């Protein structure tokens, strides 16, 4: 196994701050970096520090373990079991949860969501696929009631072909979230459903009053919309995806919401909101849950402009409760909050912050690994 000597700063980051990442600039013997994806040993002053996954296409090495242990079936079994125990015994999640959250569970490049007895994996490593996927799949089946596991290429991942495992080839199921029910299709976007917003969707219910008008912008398959409709609101959902809106309608029907209680609009969120403002529309509750406006640090300024405009429009349309989200990893909590507040000043509306939430706890953020935190969700009261 190739040995790479790291500098003192990286050593302290791993051993004292629990960091799961090392940048290649911290490697002293750069000439020894492998030409292909490989598991390497990190050393400091010649002594073992960690084993890490290195991909020449990235400037980041991802820590697998700080123990001098073999990366084998037992390695994956221990980690996957610990991840399950955390979800089921600590968080008390039962049938549906994110079981594996990459570095959050010391299993970099692997994302796995369980929906009842089916599950979807996003994989971002050709090496893991080639050398360890069979073991990982066997472990998932052994530790659960899973009947089907669907594996697909993850974001920024290698060229991994979709694979399906299990005796029963089943892609769809219906999950429960509080009193709400949702259709999940493993072939949908990412793993099929956004479990990271679960606690925030449940939280919106306590602010909804019978007869409220709710605007759900970038509603996707209607997560927030369904929860609001269940509480008696009339919902208008907006999304660019016709396919997603069809599922949103199916989710409304699944929850026995009358057809006259919801409208879904296919279109550009900015343009639709501008038209609403021109027409003098107002909503008791406005929810903004856009996709990430940037995947790189280079585009932060453009992303902030987009967030600023979207929030300005949303605040103008809102009468009482304003919920705004960002899943852009490169925009941190404070920067996002400042952007929203700036939009409120521009709209000449005074906001009171009720709560600042993040991703569901089955997407764990370990100390020293801020990179695992991406979802921001702020609840505001709009003063009349």
C-alpha cells in the first residue's frame, strides 16, 4: 500500500479535530500520489495515522479509518451496523431513513437511503464498486428486511452503471411521515426522495391554519405541500419538472386531499412569483426550497444573487410565515441568513426569526467536519 507523509497541520486535524478529509497540498511526497483511485496509508514522521481513499480527479483524500485495520468485509460490517444502531436506537427511526451518509458514517463516497423494504444507493467511487460493493450489499441485506437495493452513480461520481440487487425487483413503495404518506420511486432524482427535509416538513404543520393559502416554491414531489394540505391549507406548488409535479398530484390523492385544495404550476419559479406580485397575490405561508444554486466556490456570488432575488420575491408575497431553505454546501449558515435579511430590508418587511433548522439527524454532522452540513432552513414570522 502506498504511504503518503502528511504535514503537522493535517496530522492535528485528523487526530485532534476528527477531520475526515485531507487536501493533497498537505502531502509532502506528492510524487508518490497514485495515478489511479486507490486506498493509501497516511503517515506522520513515518508513523501510521490513517487509511484514506484517493482519487486523482480530486484534491481531497477521504479518511476511511484511523485504525491500522484491513479494509474488508468486517470493516464495512462494523460501520454499517453502527450506522443502523444510531438511526434506530438513538433517533428512533423505524422503516425509512438515511442509513449511510458518506463521511458522516465513516463510509466516504457512499449514500444509502432505506424506504421500508427497498433502498437506493448513490455511489461515487469506482474502486468501492469494483472491490467492495458485493460485500456492502450482502451486509445491507443481512442487517435488515430489505428486498431490493438499487445502486446508481452519485453526484460527481465515476461512470457507475445502475445495478439492482435482491430476489424481488421492486422500485416503488409508500412511506409514512407523521400523518402524511408519500410515493417513493428509487429511479427518481438522487435516491428517490429528500429525507433531509423530514423534520422541517413536520415542523411546518404547527404554523398552518385551516383555510390558509400556501405557496410552495420548488415543491418537487410535494413534500411541504402535502403537510400543509393535511392541516387544511389551500396549496399552490411551483416546479420546473412536469414529472415531479405529476408525482406531487399523486401524493395529494394518496393523502385524500380534495382536488380543489391544490394547484401545481409548471414553470420558472422567479417568473411565476413575479407574475403573482404583479397580480396582487398574497399567501399566508410561503415556502422556498430551491435546488443548490452552486456546486463550486467560484459561483458563490451568482448563487447569492439568485437567493437574494428569490427571497425578495417570496417575502413580498408572504403575509405571515416565511420558510426559506438552501442546500448549497458552499453557502454557510450565517451567509445565508444575512442574504435573507438583506432581501427583507429590500422588501421593506420586518422578519422575526422563529427557528433556524438544518438537515434531519440521520444526515449526521460530526464535529470537525463542517463539510457534512449543507441544508439550511429558516422559519420567519412576517410582521404585518
